């Protein structure tokens, strides 16, 4: 164990701080606030949260949990089931936690992912008692070397009262050197962020920390949870083809070249599949500047399409994880991992001129997008980074299948039941039916285009009738207010939106 300790803990000041996960969990008290590493099921703290869950089964214990995004290893699920979460932010993706949130048993703060570090830095949120972060090592300078995500770990470490480091020996040590940890500083006193190219480095390869704050180091051996994405299907391939046709048009118009612009793709199967469609396109020498790298990005690297990729998290399927870890030295020269306030930073996104591809739950006829709430009330996962990118990207593209629940739900509706991205931040809508380029169009120009190009045929006439009735009433953005949400109401009453066909 001594040799093992020296391999992973290279700062001699810290070698005597190794403890068990159970001992570390015992330091956490009811009512405390925890900052846990992890972003989309990657790089999350595993051992100490699991030990804390065991405690919560036998005693009254509630804590606030801050993260980068969703956690893997069923941590969100088990914490929710143990009833130990008072408040959770800024993003989650677990059904059990989602249920508790929608039942009002867990307070959930849905926040733009780039904003959270600023709120912590400004002492707006509850002070963090413990930062619990996963690492592959602590280097000779005492810096914490993260694993497969950075997320909010660096700001958690900086602002927390105490730090617990989980050294995960299952994560490849070759991850060391991939990270670029940059602290922007306090607002009003900070320097410009001098990141001019996707591959630029700004900071350090690890998270600097006052060694006195590290009060415990826990060894663990457990890989990240595999991504839950599913392979591309026929519809997502069609959507990818529509997106590629749109990008070809941009190249033909001289607004892009065949190298496009740096790409961002949100999490999930649809966005991943659409990005995967670029493999057989003529676009080449691509760059990615995103929050998450999923399977498709590594497939694009493998076929020589992607030159370099910057992110704050690597989230892979089981098969792809094995492949990437076995060839990590090959990928290292093409990758960089950053804190999420840098990967999602609005100024950088605007300056680099990103093409942003994110997933919508529903879209309305004027281009407003709902990414978070089913029927306007029930949280799914959270806004994540989509708002960071959509508001600031060169091209803000939202993708969704035109129908859901075997056609009983139209993903294009008269008025979205919850607005995450206003019509002002949405440039292009893509479904398997086609795409609508909304740039430069007034509301009454947008609606017919969206209806014609993006709506499923079984709902097209229905929406056209709504729009014509709304236009008769007049206005810059015409609506029939008493019918704007009738599709959602009808679904709640009868289980389908289709039955409105004779009522509008």
C-alpha cells in the first residue's frame, strides 16, 4: 500500500491523510452543503457518497448537493431514495430523483451551467462545507488531477471549507495532462480570457489547493457509469441528413467553409446521433468546443473528421469507453478538459463562433423551445448548458423528433408549455420531417415555415388551422389564448393531442 500511496499521492505532506470512505462520510453532518465532482455520469465522486447513503438509511440526514451536472453510479438515485437531499443543483437526469423533485420532496434549482461557479464565487449560494472530488492522483505540487470530468470541481475546491479527495485507481492514470484548469477571478477584477483557439491552454494541469484543506484521501476502484445513449436510428439519421443539407447550404452561401466552425452538441441520444451523421459528410478538419464529448465525437476522431476537441466531461458507452481507454495516448493530443464555466463561457462561445446543436422537448410555431418541463410543470433533467450555447452561438440549432408517445404527442405545438429558449435565441429547428431556418424572419413568417417543414403530417393541418385563426385575431405574434395550451390539456384528459382536430 505504501508504494501505491506514493504513486498516487506525490505530495509528501498528504500521505498520512488516507482514510476509509466510511470515516470520511462520518465527518458530514445534517444540514451541510456538499460540492461533488461529476458531470453527466463522468468523473463523479463514488465511494464517500455511497458511504453517506448507507448512513442516511439509519439516521436522519439531509444535505444540499451541488455538482457539475448529473451523477453516475446511481448516486442521484440512491440519495433520492434515501430521502437525504434537501436541495439539488444545477442538473440531474435520474428518474427516481426526478420523481421526488416533481413531488416537491427535493428542492431543485435549475441553473445555466456556466452561471453556477459565478454564484459560488460571489457567495450567493449556501457555503460549501465539503468538496468531494475524484482524482487520478495528487501531484508533487499538491494539485488534484481530475479524472474524466472537471465540471465545477475547481470552484468547489477553492470555496469549500474542507476537501476530500477520492483517488480512483480504475480511472486511467494517462488522463493526467489532459486538463486545463483556469480560474477567471472575481467579477470586476478579472482579466480577459485569452482563449483564441479550441486547443489553447490557459491554466494548470490540475486543481490548485491549500494542502491544509485536504482532510481526507479515500482510495477507490470503480469506472464511470456507461452512457445511456442508444445507437442512431432511421429517424435520427434522417435528421442528421437534414442538418447536413442545411450546413451545405451555409457553405454554398459562403457563410461557412467545409471546416464549418467549432461544434457543440448537447447530451442525449438524438444530439449524439445527429453529430454521428457527420461521419459520411464532406466536412473535414472539424473542431469541437463542447461541454460533453459522447461516442460520436470519438467516432469522428477515429475517421479523421475531427482535428481537436475541448470539453469539460467525457461520457461514453461501455464499448466506447474500453476502446478510448485502451488508446488514450493516441487521443490525448486531440483532447482537453476544462472547468464548465470555461467550456460553457458565453464570451468564448460568441468569439469562437460555435455551431450549437441541442435537444428540445417541444417547440412552438414561433420558435420558442422547451427543454426542461413536461406539459409545463414536471421537470425532466434541467436546462443544462443549452442556454449558455444557444444565446451566444453563431448558429443555435435545436433538434427533436416531430412526435412522441407513438404519435399521441406533437413535439411542435401552438405555444410551448414552458419557455427555456425564447424565439430570439433559436436559429434553426430540425426534425425528421425537415428543417426551418428562422433567421431574419418575423413571427408570422416563422410559423408557416415550421409547420410546413418540421411538423408531422398527422398534426400539420391542425397547426395550420390554429395559426390561421390566430392571424385573424391579429398581433405581432398571433395566438388564440384560450386555445394556446389546449393541446396539452387535451393530452392530460384523453392521452392524445390528435383529438383536437375537430375542436380547433
